[in-house]
C-alpha cells in the first residue's frame, strides 16, 4: 500500500494512505484530503494522482502535481510542476516533510476505486472540479455596499485625550 509518511523533527508521524485516485493537499480542511495547518501551505497546494500505466494495465503510477502554489512543492529538494513519485522520494510542502512509500502496488489492484476504466473518469472529474474551484477563487468577490455612519472617520492619526 502506498502512503505519504509525514515527519516531525526527523521522526515519522502521521501516515497518509493513498486510498483513492486523487488526493488534494492543502491548508483548507474542508476541501483537501490531506490538511496541513501551516502558513507556508496554499489553500490548494498540491494533488497526488494515481494512474494506470498506459501500456501495462496492471501497473499503477503515482504523480505529484503542484497547483501553482505560492511556496511551490519540492521532491528531493527540486521544485516541481508535475513529478512521477518513486519509492522513498522526499516531498516538502511548506515546512512539512513527507516520504512517499510504495512497496507493493499489486495490493491496489484489489481496491474498488482502482478497478477498470472508472479511474480515468474519476481523475478527469477531479481535474475539472479543481480547475473550477481555482477559477472561483481567482475572481473577486462582489460584496454589498456597506453603510457607514457620518460620524465614522478613518484616519491614520491616533487621538490621545
């Protein structure tokens, strides 16, 4: 079973299993599968994608993709856009260190989410959903006009009485 092992102070801590075709990683707890409470992590920082190998249908490949995050995603100390993960790759997201562990891919083939062609459909759906959410975030919010009382004044001066 593949997993991301989160390290803290050089000691392995939380184990995040890769148990579905797409895992979203970021600072926002509601929209991400792996939630990192770190100011250096973007709301939607990265995405881990599991794909079937095109030629060998019984082989799965794992890709880590940076979602145009402010502080980038690093694998083995190199900034990445998209990267095919290998066993024991070191991933840095913000100030969080992970090690990608994948020893036996054959276990995955028994998991329902990775059977048949629905993996590609799920993957496409996640791409479309993520793109829509990124577009929504980039659009400015329209707010209703706020009524300010005539007595309210905004000033840089501090009144000392």
